[in-house]
C-alpha cells in the first residue's frame, strides 16, 4: 500500500432534481463518511468534498414541468440536500454547488486548457431543432413513438415503457416537449473528447495501476466489479464523446472560443470538476492552499460513487485530468453496487423509495439505527436489499439487545456499586475469560485482545470493507457482554468485591473503546456514549490513533477515580406498528405515483424480479376460485369489491380492475387467487387475498383462467 500525506475524498454530486433516498445514501455517502471519519480519528490530513450537481437537461425539464425557473429548482434541492446530509450525519468538510461562480470559472479553465492544447475534435452533426422555440432540443426534450414497443411517449434517450435506450433519430413521429411542434434537423457543431486516443494508457492505468512505468495505484486494492466494468468499456472500444451541449442552462463554453454561442459544457464534463471547485472554496474559507490536494503525488484522491457512475470516474474524468496535465489521478474508486428496497429496485419516478428526509421526520433521533442497518447491508460487492423488517431486526436484536444492553449494564452496575466512580483494580485477581481459562493478568490480556479487535476494525475500514468493520465493532460489544455474563458480578459482589472491581473496570474500558470505535459508523451514538461516560466529546482529531497507542503502552482508556455520568438508553426497540406504518406508506405512495401506471407493465416484461428460493415460493397458497358477486367500490374508479367461492369458504377481495372490467363481466368467472396474502383494509373493505392477473404491454389486464371443469379451491403450485 502506498503511503500518503494527505487525502482528498469525494462523494458523487447528487443531482438536484429530486430528494435523496436510501439508495443514494448506501451508494456514495455513508461509505465515504465512515472512511473520512476514521482517517480523521487516525489524525490524517483529509478533506471530504461534495456538492449539488445543478446543471443538465433534467433540471430544466423539471423546471418546465413545475412552472418554475431552473434556479428555483436547484435552490430547493440544494438546501434540502444540505439539511438531509447534515441531519443523517454525513460530515462533509465542504458541501458546495455547481451553480457557484468559482465552479463556472474552474470548469471553463479546464475547457480552455484542453482546447488550447488542441485536444478536442470539432464535429458538426444534425440535431433536432424546435423552430417555434428557436432552440436545439436535448434528448429529453423530444418525445415520440418507441420503435420497439410502440409506446407513444418515449423520450429521445430512452423508452420508459420497454426500457430500451434510444437516440432521438430513432423515434417515430418525434415532437418537441417545449412547443409540441415537429422538430427539424439542423446542423450544430460540438467539441468532442477523443476518448479512443486515450484507450491505451487508460487500459494500462486500470489494469496495472501504472502508465509508462510510473506507479499510480495497486489494482489489487480496487474492487473487482469496478475493474471489470472498466475493462468491458475498454474492450468494447471508446468513442469520441461530446463535451458540449446546446442548452440554455449550465456552464458557458468560454465566449472567446469561436462558435461558443448557445453552447454549454456537457454536465458530465462540469460535474466532476465540481470536486475541484469545491476544494478551492474550502481552501479559501480555511485559508489553505487547494493545489496540493489535487496536484501533489503524495495525495490520495478517492472517489466514492454508485456503480452507475463508474465510467465517468474511471474513464472520462481521469482522461480529462490527465490530458489537462497538472492533476493527479484517483488512487481508488470504491464504487458500491445498488441497494434494492423490499424486493424491488429503488425508483424515484415510481416513488418506490425511503426518502431520507422523511425517515428523519418519521423516526426522529434514530439516525444511527438507519446508518447501522444500511452499513450492515451495504452493497459493497453485490446488490443488496433494505427491508423494514431487516431494519427492525438489526435495531432490536443487535443495537438494543447487544450494544445498548452491554452499555446499560456496565453503567448501571458502576453507579450501583461505586456511585459512578471507575473502580481501582487489583492486578493479581484471578478471573475467568470467556473461554473459561484462569489468567493472572486477566485485565491486561483482555485489553490486548481489545487492541487486536480494534486493529481488525481499522483494517476493515482502510480496505473499504465497512460491513466487516461494523461486524468487528459488534463483536467487541459481544465480548464485553460475555465478560459480564461469565463472571456475573451481580453474584460475585458479595463474596469477592475485589474481583468485581476488576470486571467492572475492564467493562468500562470496553465501553470507552466503543465510544471511539463506533464513531465512523454511528457518530450520534458516539456522542451519547461520551456524554454518559463524562468523557470529552470526540472531535475526530486522532482519538482512535491515541487509543491504539495507549492500549499498546498498557495504559487504560478511562482512569480509576473518574466519575461517569448518568446511564441512559442508547437505543430503544422498534415496535411492529412502526414497521407496518412504513411499509403501508411505501406501498400506498408508490401505487399513486404517476409513473407507476406504466411501470407495472414495464416490470412485468423487462425486469425479471429478484431471485426467490423454492421455499419462498411454497409459502404462497394459490387457489382456483369462482367469482360469485361483484360491485364497484364507491368513489374509487379502479376498484371492484368481489365475492369469491373457494369451495371450502367464501372470500371478499378488493381488486384494482374496474377500469378493465365491469362487475357484470366478471361474475361467474374462474380465477386464481393468492389465498394467504395478509388481509388488508382497502377503502374500508377488508380484502382477503389477491386475484392474479396477466398484463400485456399496453397495460390491459386479463384473468388467469383455470379450465372450466376445474372445481374451486384447487391448489396451484
Ligand atoms: Zn419502448
């Protein structure tokens, strides 16, 4: 591992056209926050940079839709991001924004430099132009009929119905979303970065970590899926990529360059440069020099991102940096994979998400419970999943039963036996460790064990194995619990109070260690613990390093005679009701989301759902049934209330098919029913199961009909 004198850590700039959900958090922010907090605790010179990505067509389209200006849209999300990140404890040194003047200047300097070096290729191509609005149309501003599925509202870059990626020229009957008119093709000139020219050195850099014999990084430290994705891009061959767009929102192409009128920088050219402009702003505010953080060989530049941004951070941005000439390249890009939610992909447009700001409103004071569950399930090497049940289990079974329980027992007993004063120890005590052996230097040997565990935790974080680091933290707490359990001070106190002093002193050392070691993962808990122990708050200025040094020297972490504070509950149990409310909210919101109407069909045809086991499948009880009665649910356009005969019993089901079938059309039909679906009240009617339907790509629903001769109540498996 190369040694570095300073670190510059970035998290992907969130795009300012919608709030943050847990998938964002799991992708680029929590991981970086753990890493940065840890390096600060090790006394390193480290700067953590982020900001809002405020340019690009998606912002202007959102503004158009909502009847607002682009500036209003980005202002709204920039302040929401800033607050959300702060409230969930993401500890940026600088949270900046790309609409800032210093950013416009910095990205223009890059463009100028590449232009002056003759790196760009100018190319003229035909693009769609709206004559009424007198402007070129970005891909998203053009809608038309999808050539693949016939969907009439497909965008110029993608059909959201069938999921195929498109180019505007492929659309049948294209029209402008601004004026509604049919666009014409008109020539326009743009500046392309010839990525194909950089292929050779990019390949060397990715695969060997060196270029022309100069060492950059150790490829063994990079995640396999990151290297794999880069290799596949390189193997497919890179194409020149346009670094400019015809837009009215963004960073201007420097005006002295001929042909710059009406041209803006491509958002993926300007966004990563946002890391640099944010660093400049940070340095200005701190009275420091920004340049060593970006230009000195002894700086480790690390980009934390989600896997959808790998190509931009491992190919395009490095190409820009190296071509400019004076910048370093990242030593690692530890991209995470995706986090799914309750069995489905997180989706902003389908409103299938846990929004972080809403979580914080709904479950105030439970920042670390969310952080813990997300880190435990972090998609470090493969896609992972967040479920509310998992959240409840990790909180109740691990944070409450293990960590909070240990801390509480130690503090309560310290108050009970010693009025809150850390007891002195008798080094000659003979006590049992968890493995049952007797040891004369029990206290010392247990502290050595603690030291080893802390080292392991540190090594997890250093190698981006945050799940592993968190696991080690909880093992430390488990060992603390075992020390109490095996020695049972509550029994021993009468017969051997001296031994109890040793046990309690040791347990207090464990709690003190946890108050530092939990900091990267659960900063709010760290603050609570420090306050409960009456120890000075952690400032993230080398405290972990100091702790390791002390243990190494045989010193304690909390001194004899120190008076601790009051014991409070670190975590409380999450009740079933809370989880049910959150799950209901998720489903209800998603069902009413605009995109969901078409999305249901998309999911059916293009996305095969996540794998299930045979056991999962056998949990479902699917039966044949006959519809005996049906009526419309009052004031609900989509719902029918249906009576079913299952042979052995009658059921009432509320089904969302009223737009497809009248009550008369369904009476007498044979259907398939998911009979053991948990009953749910819909519009005041208790629905006891779900009728299975097939859906074609136009969204039309049909019954899955058993053969007429089959009786009701047959099992389907
Ligand atoms: Zn399509």
